C-alpha cells in the first residue's frame, strides 16, 4: 500500500497553538473596535460553545467515554459562581438560604468561575466512582439522568436558586476578552494533554482498553481524570454564561444542549481538538443564522431539525467526523 503523502503545509503542535492564539486575538480586537454589541455577544456565546466542546472532547474523545452529563456540571458551576458574584445587597431577598459564611463574600468573576469549576469537578469525582464502571449507552443513560437530578434539585432549592423563577440581574461581568482568554486557556490545556504522554495513554485506552492495561496503563484512573477534568471545565464554562445573558434558571442548560455538544464533537471528529473548534463555530454561527429563517417563515424549531439532518448526513459521509482523531495540517510529533 502506498503511504499517504505528507501535506505540503504542516506545522508543529506548538506552532498550531500559536497560530490559533493569533487568530483569536485578532478576531477579538477587531470585534472590540468595529463590532456591534450583538456581534460581541454572539462571539462570546460562540467562544463558550468552543470551550465546552473542547472540554467534552477531552472526556469523550480522548478516552472513549460516552458522557452526556456536561449540562449538569455547567448548572452546578453556574449557580456556585452566581452565589459569589450576585450583588450583596440583593442576596438576602433572592437567596435567603445562602449560608452566612458566604453571604457577604463577593468575588470577581474569574475567581467565582474557578470555584464553580472546582465544585463541579469535586461532584464529578464522586459521581465517577459510581458510573465509570459502566460502558457505552449505560454510561450515557446514567449521565443523562444526572442532568435531571441536578435540574430537579435546582428547582426545589428555592432559597438558593429561586426555583423556576430563576435569578435575574446577574452582573454582566463576562466581557469578550475575558471569555476569549478563558477559551484559549482551556484549548491550550486540552491541546497539551493530547500531545503529552498522558494524552497518548488516554488515546490508547480509547482504542483498545485491554491492550492498554496489558502494557501497564491504569485505564480507570485515566477515565476518572478525563471525566473530572472535563466536568470542572464544563462548570467553569457554565459559570461564564449567566454573566453574559444576566439570567440563570434551572433549565438554562438542558438536554438540548447535551445533544448540541455531542453533535459538535461527532461532526468534528471525536478526539480532534481542531475538529471540535471548527464544528462549534459552524453549528453556533449556522444556528444563529437559521433563527432568522425561523422568525421569517414562523418555522419554530426548524434549526434543531436542520442540525439533526446535518449530523446524519455528516455521519453518512464521514462516519468518523470531519477529521476523526487527527489534527489537520499539524505534524505528529
């Protein structure tokens, strides 16, 4: 068999990361100088989707887990962060059951989002001990149930979340540059992990867990690490979103979001960081463009139908996604 020819233009992983950084900085500066408020908000939401998709790629793509629980961890991270960023003078009315030890504690958004991410990661560590022995669709159902559990708790903890009424008036502290920086850090982390020895061990577990165990790789520890780290990043990303839209409800992150995130990493290629970025851009911006079609022709819900059809078509055309496990135009070290 003739070996595949190397691409004429290929960069190292470090150069690819530097190129992504330059493109991201250029886009943010351009939007800050010339973009409207609508475009900046759309860019912020798109970057959050990229952050979430890349974090799910690490969980599902690197180790082969089939977790659908990202929205649950996003909800946890968001509520924990809001507890520390909500105006102190309004907490007594909006969150009367807030513990006294944090009632008067105000944190800047980066610190609050970090606390939210750590909380989500801690919960994931406990949940992982229970569910990561499951495989394939059994794990998917278990993590899907976690979304329902977290939403139900948020609805019933009225003294902390205001239940179905939700929390409004959340300060809009998530600026576009801040979200871009957070997204860049998450992409860098996942990129470095994939191209390090621990990432290669995760990919070995994904391809053949039995063979990986035979060469001394502790598969369960790597799965737990990917699950917990992905959940922590999901909690961190979830904490940013309410500070863009200024509202948080128990159903802000639901089953449809889980479907969209899985669609993104499947279309991009499970295990491909660049694939997750490209697919997140396409689905986020394409979905926003289709909303105009919904309003013009009053075909509400057609966006999700088109995304689902596109997902089916993409899988028929390329069953492993656009890039599979590869990072296009990046040399393998």
